[in-house]
């Protein structure tokens, strides 16, 4: 690394984040579980597999159309567990609160956390609270950690992706990031948009019930679809081809992206996933996804190939092709 100080881009999920992890953190903490770099660590404990995940949330603003930092935190950790093949069991909650934060807002956020956890059948079983001096934090930061049980017949991860796999996307992209940006900047549009924050446990359960050949899943958060595809291409040593015309983006979201100069491929989502599925199971998996409200727009967007390992290519609407690289830094900081 050439920088001698941490920048916002180091938390982006892009190239600078990956360099921070690979050059500083992994050499210190490296072990076979961590080196897989999946959304959760899958641990074998006395003959049973459990997924463990942790995430911190610093979204600004705390409240936004479609949710707030509380349900975002719960949903985000649940999603990290379920895309690792786990059924979520319990969560922890850590709060860092700035002195002077309104109690009524804290109550609203905590209630939304409980509602989100209850709807997913998950209990919040432990936690921690710290208060810092005014000005030492920005209102409220939340950490959530979760544990889930992984059934014997499920084995997903980037290491299982192989040429021939079909790439399925659960729905339209870029809604969360554009919602956060428009709220933060006070932008008003004729057609309102809202965050897609949601827990994906029901849709993943439907998918795994109809197929034992789902090789990997990933929820599309920081860095969006483009970053997630690059991460999996790198870890699996495969190439990928996606098709721009097949990637759903709501017209109002695309209009905002074009107006502000953002590429929706790299904009964060909080209720979408991609799955890498063996060809023979694609129809069954998509049918199962479409029976869930979060998967009604599920579609095939590309395929895994043996050529150009570690790279993602996109066939564009105008008939060309371009490399979908990982961004260096963050288009929109503090979106989760």
C-alpha cells in the first residue's frame, strides 16, 4: 500500500478495501477459514456446521425511505448468513452512541431491529452499548453479528463456482445506494425511490429446497453487482460474461444514475442476491425465486466461462463488449 493513512475508499468494498485486507489484515490473521473470504465463516463444530458473520453499519442518514439503520443492520447480517447456506439462529447487537442522541430515535431504531429479527425468526441474545463524547462519533454506529446452522446438504462458496454455471440475479439493482444519496443530498424527484433493504432468508430457503447444485450466492451490498462478480471471479479463478440488456434496473433509478453520473453496476443494494447455479437446475431455481415477493424479477444475467480467468466481461446493449472491473474506491460512502 502506498497510502500512510486510512481513507474513506478503504471501506468501499473496492480495490482499496481488498488491498487493505490482503496486504495488512490477511497476513496477520490468515487461516483456512478466513482465506475463503466468503460472507460468513463456516465452522465445523462437533460434526455440525455453523456460519458466523459480523458487520458494522454507519449509514448516513440514519432514517431513509424503506428503512433505517436498525433494520438495515439486522437484515444485512441475516443476508450474510443465508447466502452462506445457513439458517439464521441468533444475533448480537453492539451500539456506539454519540452523547446527546435523542432517546425517541434510539427507541424507533431498536424497535425496527426487533421487528426485523422477529420476522426472520431470529432472536437478539446479547449485545453491548458504549456512549462517546459529542463529536467523537456521528450519531449512532451499530455492529451486528450472527450465527446460523448450515444443513449437511448445502455447500456454497466462491471456491465451488466453475465454468458452465449460470448467473442468476434476484431482481432490480441500485435502489438502496440511490435512495441514500438522494436523501443525503436533499434531492427530490418526481418518482420517489426507496431502499430495497430486506432479509433474504425466505427466498434462499425456496432456492435450496429445489436444488442441491447452487454453487455460490452473494448479497449485493457495498460495490454492488460489479464488485460481487469480480470478487467471485477472482476467488474461483474463472471468467464471467454478463449481458447488460438482461440486468434489471427500474427506470426511475436508471434516470437518477444517468443524471448524477453513477453506474448502477457499482451501486449498493441491501435486498438482492446473485446465485451461481448448474445449468440443469436453473429453471427450477428461478421458478422458486419468482414465488417469493423478493424474487419476482429474478432472471439469468450471464454465465461462468473458462476464458479470461478472474475477469468479468459485459456484452453491452449496443453490441459491444467491455470489462467490468472492480472500482478503486467508493462511489457513495456510508451507504450501509
